[in-house]
């Protein structure tokens, strides 16, 4: 049964799939939950992520991953008959990295990303919580070893020790500051943000497990606004911003947030 689930997941566009036991959180979301099918979908196209991070250059992954999980649910129902299920992509109460680790998709690196040995960390996670009784997979070993590249490379020292492991201090993380933080960005952090106007890939770019990581073949993640420099972004009006970024994750900052970030990036590059 598990083999069929993994084969169908691959056919629905997921490079990674595994099974975890539900735990308290998915059980709250679906009381009949017996297992969680955890999936990973590669998004890296190899494009430069120094202005807009790689995950945000194509179509919004919430829509792409959700549609693929809906397809997977339909295929599983054709195969096994009716069952209860619930699709999750970035649903905040679901600890996706911890679940994916338990489903054998990878280990949680010191950069706090989920890393798969052959595939690296450039993938999105999504889950199908189901009432199917599937045997759970085992978490793989942690392969960070003595490496500390991500910790050293983080411009804002956002990766910090906590209770014997590494965790992320979102108040210092460029991804948080450029995407989620509203209002002014603290003066001391601005010069450290470089040219990043949406997200940050540095702690993944330096990770040795991403050196030979495969690229996505899914055209949904093909970069949509290539060739736009900081000056071009600064010159976008509200309508143009909407036209270009509405289908992508960048929409989340709104026009005002993007302009705030672009101003800092221009200052940091001496312009
Ligand atoms: C909020 C959020 C953010 C916040 C971070 C807030 C925070 N403190 O984590 C910000 C905006 C900074 C962010 C940034 C990014 N994010 Co984000 N984010 C989320 C979101 C929505 C919730 C995460 C959360 O609840 N964090 C709270 C912390 C406490 O919990 P946690 O992240 O689940 O992970 C901890 C536990 O799992 C714990 N843990 C539990 N069991 C175990 C067991 C062991 C052995 C260990 C060691 C640890 C451990 O350790 C983990 C690390 O601290 C998730 C989706 C989701 N629902 O999970 C995506 C998610 C984590 N983000 C994702 C991505 C892609 C990114 C960025 C790469 C985007 C970018 N380029 O800018 C960066 C990466 C930054 C980084 N180094 O992690 C992906 C990660 C995919 C992957 N391969 O890991 C996710 C899963 C979204 C998705 N559906 O694909 N993100
Ligand atoms: S995403 Fe950037 S700022 Fe955040 S922890 Fe990684 S390197 Fe540091
Ligand atoms: S850079 Fe090194 S320490 Fe950081 S996540 Fe990758 S292997 Fe682990």
C-alpha cells in the first residue's frame, strides 16, 4: 500500500514522499487521522536569488502544491476507495518540517531547513492528513556533522543555539524582515540585508548538501520577472506591481512592503 502511495505521489509531481504518524496537531485538524502523507516538491530553477529568493520567483507554491495534493488525494481514492483527508500547505499549526523528518524525508539542518541527502533542501513541503492506515517511515540520521557553514554565512546571525540545537530567531532573519515584518526595519539590521528584497537563500546556498541538488522540472516555478533590477523594482507603480507579482509569493509584501525593502537594498548597494 505504501509503495502505491509513493508511486502516485511521484506521478502527481512530488520528488519526495513518506508517511508519518499523525500526532496531536493533525488529529485536531482531522479527528479520523491515522497517517500523514508528507511530500516534498523541488522548486529551485538555478536562478539568481540575491534580490528575490528562489522560492518566490515562480507561481505561488501554495496553489501549485495544493493542486498537486488534491490530485494525489483523487488518485488515492481511485485506488483505495473513499477515505477522509485534509490537505495542508504552510498551514501554520502544522509543524511541517518536524512531520517531514518523521516521515523520513530528511533531517532538520542547523539552518532549520529540512534537508534530504540526495535532493538538498530546495523543496516545498505539503501534507495529506488521511484516515488511511499506513505504516510510518523512519527519520533519517542528521548529516550536518561538524559543519557550521550556514551559521557563519548568515549575515544577521539569525541562527542561534537553543536547548542543545540550532534555531532561527525570526526577528533577525532577512526572510522574516522582508516578508512578514510590517513597519520600519530596525536601523542596525538594515545594512546587513544586502540586496534582498524578498526572502533570503544564503543559509541554503552555502549548504554542501545543495551542491549537487537537482533542479525542478516544473514550469510552474519558472522565474516570471527575470531581468528586473533594483531600480526597475523601485520604479514599479501599484498596477505594474499587481500585474507582475499577483500570481507569485511576492504579492504578500504588498507594493508598500516591497518599496520599503528596495529602498534599503539600493542604499546597501551604494545607490
Ligand atoms: C513562519 C515560517 C517562516 C518564518 C520563520 C519563523 C520560525 N521561527 O521558524 C520565516 C519568514 C523566517 C521563514 C523563512 C523561510 N522559510 Co518558512 N515557514 C514558516 C512556516 C509557515 C511556519 C514555521 C514555524 O511554525 N516555525 C516555528 C518553529 C518553532 O517550528 P518549525 O519551523 O516547524 O521547525 C522546528 C521544529 O521542527 C523543531 N524540531 C521538531 N522536531 C525536531 C527534531 C529534531 C531532531 C530537531 C533537531 C528539531 C526539531 O526544530 C525546527 C527548527 O527550529 C512553515 C510552514 C509550516 N507550517 O511549517 C514555512 C517553511 C518552514 N518555510 C519554508 C521556506 C522554504 C522558507 C525559506 C527558505 C524562504 C526564503 N527563501 O526566504 C526561509 C528559510 C529560513 C530558514 N533558515 O529556515 C519551507 C521549508 C522547506 C524546507 N525544505 O525546510 C516551509 C516548510 C514552507 C513549505 N510548506 O514548504 N519561514
Ligand atoms: S534565511 Fe538568511 S537571514 Fe535567515 S537564517 Fe538563513 S541566512 Fe540568515
Ligand atoms: S550548511 Fe552545514 S550545518 Fe548548515 S544545514 Fe548545511 S550541512 Fe548543516
